[in-house]
C-alpha cells in the first residue's frame, strides 16, 4: 500500500541555523522558508537525490510543533511521510485494520499541495506517520 518515502520531518528550534547546517555543512539544496499558516509551521525543504528532509519550525502560538519543541528542546524527528496512490483507499484500509487516523479522518492539503493524513504514533512503533497522495 505505501509507496516511496516522501520525506522525514525534523522539528528545529532555529530554522536559519538548521538551513545553514544542511546547505553549508552538508552541501544540500535548501529551499527558502515557506509559511504554512493552516498547519502552524514554517517549512524549509532539503532536496536529496532520493527523498526530502522537511525542516519544521513553529508558526504562531497554536503550532503543533511548539509543544514538540518544548519537550525536545534541541529538536528532533517529528514524523515520516510515505506516499500512497489513493489516500482515501489507504485511510479506509488502515481504519479497517484498527489504525487511528488523527483529526477528523479526512485528508487535508499539506505543504506540498497534496492531500495528507496523519496516523497515530502509538499504532506505528511510536512514530507519527504522514501519508501523502502521490
């Protein structure tokens, strides 16, 4: 059901410093910051030959990333994202298997302008999983 790894999302306390690390130290192609008010984050995409790293920083007081960074002050992996061919079919199959879809269960448009869902980390080895329609 799942396809390729789309990205690994890393919450960071300092977006500029994280971008500099990936760009200058690791030599990666790094996008400009992109505010995502609907998701409460500012993102930077690090392009790799086989996937992306998504650097996440809180945007606004109600950002879900703010709480994560309060517990993980140095930052850390927030979620992994897999591509699926049909997000509704994937959701229905997962729910039938007992997996919990976060929110109201309906896909939302994610940072890549494609439908996404998040799956409860307790159902996936302690890892928050995002599914993105390819």
